[in-house]
C-alpha cells in the first residue's frame, strides 16, 4: 500500500486566505447596505415632498401629509419646511445600518405644484 504524499507547506493557505478575506467581505456588504439605505431615504423624502406639496395646494397640513407618506421608523427625523417661493422641502435623517439608529446625515427633497397665487 502506497504512503500518502508528505504534507506541503501550502496545505492550509487557502483556508487562511479565506479567513483573512471575510472581514473585507463583511465591510463591503455593510457599505453596500448603507448606500441602499441612503438611496431609499432619498426616494422616500421625494415621495413625502410630493404628498406635502399636494396637501399645501389644497389647504391641508403639509407636515401631516409628509408624515403619512413615510414609514413610521423615519418619523423621528422628519422636518417639513414651507418655501417662500411656494412648495415644501422635506428632510429625513439617513438611518445607519439598522433603521433603529439615526445617523448624522440627512437628505431633503422639495416639491411644488406651481400654484397660480402670483397672478
């Protein structure tokens, strides 16, 4: 019966490289998730700004309309501002990785329906 070949110096190298790469893969996934959260927050802010502009155009509360257009988890970071030129600006805080955490960054969107109050 033949003997197995002697163990080479590179026998565990692939395992070590895989273990060393795992933190970088996790970091890349976390960065990708954070970018997805920022993009989603921007989209939600734009939807809320449109809802607030519609409410303002018919004499309703823009803040209440914006609040109804966003998820409950984002209500804490909501800011609604009426613009002097007409329309509204809605700002939301971007959550950090988990939606329960609030980050220092916020995104905003503005919308107006081009009312004819000027003339």
